[in-house]
């Protein structure tokens, strides 16, 4: 068995790999041994993938994630010696015990296959890196097992993350930053996960954000595109790069909603979904997100240096003590009904108050 994270099924080659591809998918290449007897590909794959159920493999095959040679195959394909099997699987993180916690959730929609939750700013999505409780996954684990009476911790050895419970739980199919608020999609079963994951992979999901950025953007709308890679001088930052070997292609479309002279309120529509994509892209064109410390937005970028203005900006930072970014709109095809679902969330209070403060400031200047 060979693992090659650069291998991608050909039907996906036209879609640039994004954050979900980088962080939420594993890429595999398996070679069939010379002495292999004829057998169904789903059975053969389950024998060669540790801790992966045959049902999970069948879900991946159903959604077209598995190829032999240049062709997408079905579960009843019979493998033969010399076949090269290439496939993608939604990533299953391990290593963190998952503890159910009774944390209130703002659930926008829920059915037997999925739920959409409106995450508040400041909530970490998944345990790890110093955040082992109080996360969205801890809350989901409690919510989705509340009626079953099963509220003990789920050991890392038994739990698949971002699945929050191996028997009854949700599977995160995308993520947003801790200090970004907004809509997140959670699958409740592997069939739904595979179908939703494919939509994120090929960028058919409608994701629109609202952001407050420094400066007065000249154009009413525009597009920022290019490769984004990790900053070698700061592993917590990303930056535009020219070398495609050192980054992933990213595209953000923006539209101005309201101007305040020193800041601009914009809508950003993601064509891809890289880590920190909007934050990197807006900073790269000279308009970092307001109060985004990591990308230079937590300092005065526009306006005067007078004490009164400095105090005004300081008050604004206190009102919205995080990057001013909200995942407002989420649209996708339902995995079972195949109907298009579209969800919208209200702007959070901190960003709304920030905009009101700027509206009053501009009005008083006139």
C-alpha cells in the first residue's frame, strides 16, 4: 500500500485543492499485488485500509472518489493484478479524547442527515492545540447524544474526528477560524458526509462572508486570486506565493456594501476555501480585516494620528475584539433529497455595533 498526498482523482483535477482538500481529505494510491485473486473493489479496499469500514468505502465509491487507472469505478468493480487504485477520503483526525459538554448551540437547521449551526466568535471548532474542551465538537457530542443517555467521554482510540461520535454523532465537513463567527455544516452520517464533502471539494457550495476591512476600496467589486502558502517565518500565518509548489490556488470575490472612508464593509464570496483565505487576500491588496492582529489589522491603518481618533479606534477594537469576519450565507445540495438548501445568518452584535459606531462617526464629521 502506498500513500501519496499529491495523488488526486482525474475528475477532480480541474478543481483547485482548497482548505478542505488540504486539511479534510487524505489522498491514497494503492497498487494491486501480482498474485491478487479477483475480488470486488470495496471488499479489497476494506482489507487494505485499517480502521475503515466497508460502508465508509462504499460511500466514497458512490460519490466518485475512487478511480482505477483513468476511470471512476463502482463498488462491484473486480480488481485485477497490476491495477492502480487512486482515491480520496474525508480525513479522520485521531488523538483527542472527546468529552460531551452541555454548551448552548445556535442551530439554524437540523434533520436526520445534517445540521447547520451558527458558531459564535471565540469558540474553537475542534479540540486540540491547547483547547481540549468548550469547543463546537464537545457541544455537538452532547447535543447529538442527548436523547440516547450516552454522555461519557469518547476515547481517542474509538472516535473519528471531526466525527464527534462513532455511533451517533456529527462530522464536520468544513471549518472556520476560532474568532470568525458564522454558519457551519455538520453531517450526521457517512453517506451525508461523502456527498457534502464532494460539494466542498468541487467548490459548488455557496459560501459568503461579511467583513469589515481597513481603507476605502476603490472598486465596487473585484476578485483576488493567486497561490496561498504557509509563511515560513510564522507557521500560524499564510501569505501569497508565486510558486504553485509552495501554495494552493485561491479565489475570493468581493463586493462593497458600505463605505466609511477609513474602513469598508464588504461581502466576500469564496470560490475556494483556503485557511485564512479572506484574511490573507484582503491584506494582500492593502485592506486587512479590522482588528485582525495576525494580518496587521489590529493597528491604525487609515485616518489621523490625533488622540481623539486614536481613542475612537481603541473603543472600536473593544467593541469587536477579534477580526471582523462573519460566515453569513451557506448554500448546498441536500445529500438525500438533492434539493438546494440556502441559509443566512444575522450579523453578530459586535460587528453590528461596530458598523453603527462608524456610521455615527461619519455622520458627525459631515
